[in-house]
């Protein structure tokens, strides 16, 4: 019963007692709304039973039939909670379905430690048929390749190995975002409840309808309902009552901007002037995008370390098992969408794989072992070449492609890199005859750096007259790049223009960066960020501009300023350096991102090739300046010099005198 009505009557459905019936229930206590399978039901006249520390859920009753009820997930205010029996008499565990499930790890365990509980999962007949079908797929691909080992082609691998997942994701691996998306779909069918909830994610808000983002809001003050779309009789906003109080790490009128780092590298690199310590950091891998924030361990080298729940030396095949097996793997606080985004954002990621064996071959070439990874690819190797282990490049036992393929008591070990790392499922076809066993160990996933930081993705401006141009086919809502210079004043670091709309970023007095947005010569928004340390210090600095829900965020490293910008996006034409009558700068830029997509430097058009230098080498690398003097890079000439600490005491080319 919900709101005085039975579920069956409200949904106008007949429940078959021999089939599984799925019922999704969402209750908004404050808006006084109940949804059952996406349909709105009348709210109970009396408040539903709840208080500050508990929630009562009644399943069944005195007159209910014997049934198996499976609760996949329960969330309160977006937080997953644990269920406890109120009256355990007459209850017992049952299996509501035939699908394989892996128990979720407790979230209160210390981050960085694996669960050493039993991890083996035998598949049933249906699972085995699916694995056999997948094996046939792989056999066809092997025939096309004539069984020859070759370098892995990521694009070809994606086309060849597209498939459906054959395991049910563990509860922990069902990301918060997927559940949030389901709820959004339900609410979008009821516009009177949250009139502008779509704008929260589509970034096309009606400025008269307020709405705090629920997963980023700590509270909306005492006037909570004004934060979820309440209008007055004239259809205007109660501005004096509207107040979104954001969680730490979020900002903006609607808490729509994420200020959290996207990786450990970013957490350390942008944290200027602060000593960076290893530990657990909160990350938001897609910034202000739809994915939920998460947590990861950052080591002293700014490497993002993500642990998983597969114990070391997990037995993946043995004589005692009579069926094929697969092992879904959950990463701590990292569902697959976040894991895929982290890998895509990083300069490099790696994960080691070790396999101990006795009469239990890996058999990559014959489809006896393979991996699903976070990027969606299928991997059939350990190392860099398909269908083999690293020993194949030297000398594996019995001249096989892996040591374990010799069926001796031995081992294989290798490392998967980039989009082939982040193993989410291990598949093992039974291949043990007689007395044999195979044990597998996976390391934590380790990611470092920024994907845009390869040398070819940078360029040197050798003249203040240099201009680099690029035009996007769509309006710009997100724009990010990095630059370094020794120039204290830059009139036009970058200018965006479209029709009469112009946005320009300038550097003032070495410490201040300013964003001006004008239209028809009149000001629309001006944002200023002042740094306590010099920006013209030859170090790389990140600039980020994004527009969400009638506000613009201007960020320089870890400093942020937010201003109102109604009904506008950023201009689509982007010019680095000199623009019209404004001088540009001498220095470097790299890692340009427009609308969440990396744009290669080669896609930009140069106004005069002689004004530019290839890449951006560190001219002071290996300098020999003495007496605590400072090395200065001269981007215009490609040379360096030493700036003496005290020019009245020291002199000479290296300040050696």
C-alpha cells in the first residue's frame, strides 16, 4: 500500500506469482510525492513514518503470500543505506533471480585494503552458454588473423569485440549516476514537481525557476522548497527566499560547478603554495559533468591509486570445478563510468597481472582466458602484443606464447597500459585435466599525469604578434588550456568572438587574470582572479572557463570566481595571442579542451608560421646557473640566461663571479 492504494491497482497491472516483478518506489517527503514505476500516486494524508535517524519499510504482512523479495538498493537523500530486519521471525534468505551477484564491499573498510573473502563465482548453465557463444566469436576473429600475434589496434579491437556484458554488476559497481538518471527520467514525466529539473543536467535553465542540484547540495536553508522549483502566482522567483548552501567542493547559485580536482595529478599540480601529502582525496573525474564525485588514494608522486575487491592469488580454474567461470571486479568507490573517465583523462595508466599455474594454461590464442576492461575493450594478452605474454618476446617455456601454456608448474606476469588497463571482468574457460590449478593476482590501477601533456600538444609563441585561431561548430560552454610565460602584462592572452559577443582574458601586473565578456561594446560580465604568487613565473598555469545555468566560472589553478551571465554561451571563434589591435604574448600553451573534448594544437591555424616554435621545450633543463641565480627562458630566441640573485655582488654569464 502506498498513499492508500495497492501497487497492482495503481499500476493497472497483473502480478504473476511465478515471475519476477520489478517495482521501483521513490518517495519525496518534502514535495509530498510518491512514484511507483515512474507513475505518480496520491500521497498519504498522514506523514509517512520517519524520523531523523530511521526509516520504516513494511514488506508483506499478516495476509501476504509467501514470497521472495529482493531489495537491490536503498538510498536516502542519495546515500546508500544498509537494511536491518525489524521483525526477523519467519524470514530466511532466498534467491530472487538466477543472475550471478557479487556481494558489495562494506564502505566503512579502510581505503587501500582488499577484501580477502572468498571470491570464486561459478556460473550456471545459462552463463556457460553465453561464455561458449563468446568463445565462438573469438575463434572467428582468430581465423581472420591467421593466428598471428600482432600489435594491438585499439580501434579494431573495439569493432571486433563489441558484446553485451554477461554478468550482473555488483551493487557497488552500479554507479550513483545510473540511479540518478533513472530518477531524473521519472521526474521529467511530472513537470509540475520539478519544473526545471532537466535544466540541471542539460544546462539550459529557465532563470525564473530555481533548483539546487540535489546530489551536490548540503542544504537549501530553511526555505528548502524554494530550491526545488516553487513559483509564486505571478510566475516569478522568490529571490529573497532562494538559497542553495553547497557542499564543500561545489559552488554556484545552484551548486552546479564542481571545484574538486579530477585526479591526484590535478590535486597536487593546482594546489599552488601548499605542501602536498599522500592520502585519500575527493575527486570529480568529469568536473562539473554528470558523474558523481568519488574518493581515491594519492601517493607522494601524485599517482591516483584505485584498489579493487579481487584478493591476491584468486583461484580462477581448478580440477575441482566442472564449469567455466568469470569474475566481476569492483573498484573501491569507482564505478565503471568513473574508472573509464579517469583512464581517458590520464597521461598513462597501468595495471599488472600475475598468473601462477600448474597444468593450467592461460591459452589467450585459443580463447581460454580474456579480460573485459573499463574502456569497453576485450583484452587477450598480458603485455603489448595480442594473444601472448611478455616472455614470448624472448623465450617462453617449450616455445609457447606464455609460460603457463607449457602446462608446467610456472608463472606469467605482465602489465596492461592505457585503455587496456582497469580490468572489470576475468573470464576463465575450464581447461584443467588431471591435477591442476591457476591463480591470478591483479594490482591496483595506477594513473598519472594529464592526457593532454604529451610534447606534441604544446606550442611556443615567439612573438607578441603571433595568433593561433580555431573555430568550433557549436557554441562554447567549456574552455580550458594551460600556459606559461615570463611576461607580466598580456593584453590578449586569448580572445573569443562571435558576432557582437566578445570574451577576452588578460594578465595584469603578473598577479591578476581578468575575464571580460562584452556585447555590442557593453559589459555583460567581468571576472577577476588575483593570485598571491606570480603567474608569470615560467610555470604551467591552468585557465578554465565554463558556463552553466546562467553563470560563468573563471578558474586559474585552484582559484575561482563566479559571475552571472544570463542566456549566453562563450563565442565559438577562439584566438590565442594577438587579436586586432591587442598585443598577444611570448610564451607557451598546451592541452586545449573545448566542450570537454581535447583539441590537438595542430588543429589551430597560425597567422604566420615564423612566429611559432615547435612544442615547448624546457630551455632551462640542465642549466648551470650558479650562486643561487635563476635561469630565465627566452621563448623568442630559444635561449636561456642566468639572473643573478644579487647583481651587485655576482656577475658573469652563469653568475659564477
